[in-house]
C-alpha cells in the first residue's frame, strides 16, 4: 500500500448502496453496472458495500473483479441504520466514497464528523431530488430534510447525475458543489439482435408499476388509438398497490383482450422479453435517466418515451419518439409508432443500437466517471462533464 486511498498505481473506491434486492430495480442495475464497469478501468480498485436488512440476501451480484462487503442494517428499511458502517469504510482507507441515494443512514454516516479522513465523498441521488420524487411521501421527507438530510447533502464533495435535467434538480435543491453529468451505461451486444416477423406487434412497458411511471396515461392513450394487430404488455413489480389501479383502467376501457399485465422479469428472462418487443414504451412523469430505455435501445428496439425522461436524443437520432408527458403526447406518439410496419421499426431499432454502441456502453461511461474521480482527488485535469456554480446558465 502507498498513501491513503491508493494501492500501488490504483485508486481505492468504495460504492455504498442499499439497493441490494430486486425491488430496487433500476437503481440496483445501475449500481451493479457502474461498479463492474469501473473495475475494468486499469487504475481503479473497486469495493462494493451492500447494506442488507436482516433476513434478506444480497441478490444479483456483479463480477468477480469487484470485492463485495455485506453489512447488516437494523430497524426500518426506510433509514437503514447500519452499525459498523463507518468502521468498515475507514478500514478500506478509500480515496473515494461513492454513496447511492439519499434519505438513509449511509449518506449521513459518510458526511458527518467521523467521515473517512482524506476521502472524497461522491453522491449519486438517482433522481431522488426531482420535484415529483420529493413530493412523494412529502411530510416524512420534509421532516427528514430538516432533521438531517439538508446538512448531509451540504457536506458531500461532488454530486454525480446522469442528465442535464437532474443537474437542474440539484441546483434547485440549493446544492452548490461541483456536479458531474455522466450517464449510466448499458451492456450493448456486439451485433444488433434480429427479430422474427411473426405474430402480433408488441408494445412493451417494463419497469416499476408505480404512479410516477405514467401507466394510466398510457392505457388511456392506447384506448384512443386502439392500433390494429398490436398488443400492449405491461410488466413489472407492483408498488403502492398501483397494479390494481392499472387493471381497473384496462377493464373500464374494454382493453382486456389487447392489454396484458404481467409480473416482474429478471435477468435473462428480462432480456428476452425486451428483445421480443417491436416497440418499448416508457410514459414516465419523471426519470433521472431511464435505464429501461437504454436497455431497449441496446437490444435494437425503438422507444417511445416522454419529456419526463432525458432522452431527446432518440428523436434526434431517429430511433424513437420523445413526446410531452400525458395522454395526448402518448396518443400522438403511438399513432406514429404503430403506423409503421415491422421493417420501418426494425430500421429505427438498428439506429438506436448504433447510438448505444457509440455513446452509452459501460466502457465509455465508466471511463468518464473515472476521470471525474481523478480530478476530484487532484490527480487529473478537469473533465468536460464537470459543472461548477458560476459557470452554469442561470447560476
């Protein structure tokens, strides 16, 4: 070992996450992909610390290049108090401590007076600072903000976001630290997957069944368009009991024969479900990134999503539709998308796959994040992804 934070010619980086089971969905996939990608960067030594409640297991781990440390939390999952977390982090003598998400104990433990000496603390809020996210369970969040979260956020050294919209959310929250805008990556096949020209056309929603995802808007828009020879599949884990609301809307619109609700899909089953679709639809009101969009494009599936997700580039690249949030925007997008034949959709999908291969692989995105780490430790030049207060528009 050399100086604190460095092992030989490598930088020691710890990622701390409470997203350790399948319910965490996109956050878990993003963290696992990030640490796996960073482990391939030659001067990064990555440790992933997972905070796991008693009685649960850490699911769907990453590659053997990443050393994983499991810690048990006690009490309510909402806060995830974790005895021994500070000591476990300090024992690693990291250069970087990267925290994922807010509202929970890891973000408090790593930014208080007992934070690891000499370490740079990086935070990825994962969309939790958006206006819609803050409004969900707002009384509890308001109390937490006053009690500890505002102070903890003010002590973070650098904030990592995945889009310009999320950077704006950070500034609206009153945070003035440097912000690094680096998107998540995705595993992109070496060749664009082929699709068979048989069976009905399938539009797929594959994400959490939650009000913020705009599924009711999608059902209403589908009822207006009622595209011939198309089926809509809604798949994902139920949150807040919203599946019942969606099922009721489907029945009220008389769509039971063309719209299906299915359970969540994981791993290879998820990939095959996406690959079988002709169109991927994410009607969200708010997304910090929208990893499901990236996964669909990587599989060569064109995407219809809303301005609530930061994917203007799909319209610019001709691989999808980026429409206003709500029923009317989705209706217009569906009329265009479902008006194309399979050949036209396949060509759009190929354009999306090429865009992902060029810009959104984990190799590319991890290299950009590694540049941010080096700069934050004064071991490299300032990356173009760094945004400082005073240089930003409107700051």
